C-alpha cells in the first residue's frame, strides 16, 4: 500500500474505502495475525482514517469510529 493523495471528496472516499478494505482483510476479518510487514501499513491506514474521519457525519462517522477503535484494539497487542 503506497501513499496516495486526493484532490476532491470522491477521491478521498475512494481512499478511505481502500484503507477500510485493507484493515478488514488484513486485521479484522480473519483469524490470523498480520505479518510484521503489514503492521506499519495497518498503522498508516488507521492513522489515515483518524485524520479524515470528520469528513463524514452521522452514521458514517459512527461507523468510521467503530472501525478505528476495533482496529486499534486488535493491533495494540501485536505492536512491540
């Protein structure tokens, strides 16, 4: 996963979707732990979501905060 930038809200939403999908497939939706190579990418994805969560409102903001909180709880014991 490489750093990407956005120029409008539709590109931002696409990036947010990519970050959420990566977090789900690498951390939340499976029974295995992420690899050591995936950990920095997961941390970057979580930070990106935290930095941009206020672009959303109401239910979208609530869902974003839930994803962030769930990811942080799951990744916390994996970071040394």
